[in-house]
């Protein structure tokens, strides 16, 4: 499952758009979305650590994806590429080229 952290602030139109984009993308890619306000200590720490300049900030599996207006097309391409990679959960020595 994909872990998405959405850093938001009150009265943010781009945050509302990001919520809608994530809801649509979640229909095709199982994900858990955690909303964190930039006005909280956790939100400020995450923003500082990942270089989020303004809301919304989007982290995918703990890695910075972007901030500002969330592009659905870019997110879908990113997740499709992620799904195409071999799983690291496979056993050592297991043939991944079946």
C-alpha cells in the first residue's frame, strides 16, 4: 500500500484540489493518505525536512513528491513507474525475470 502524507493549511484551494486528485488516484492505486496541518509541530518539521515551501506538500512513501498544485498526470506516472519496479520483498536469489 502506498503511504501518502498531505501537508495542508486552512483555506487552501490547492489543498482541496490535492484531496480530490488523491481520491481519484486512490481508485486505481491502493493508498493510505495522512493529512497533516502545516500549523502543527509535526507539519512544520516535515515541511522543513523535505523543503516544502508552501501548501500542499505531498510525500509519497516518506519521500518528497512535490508542493503546490498537485498534477494528477505526474502522480499517476510516478506510481505506474513505482508499480513496474521489481519488488524488494522477494527472496534472495529468487529469479525476478520470469
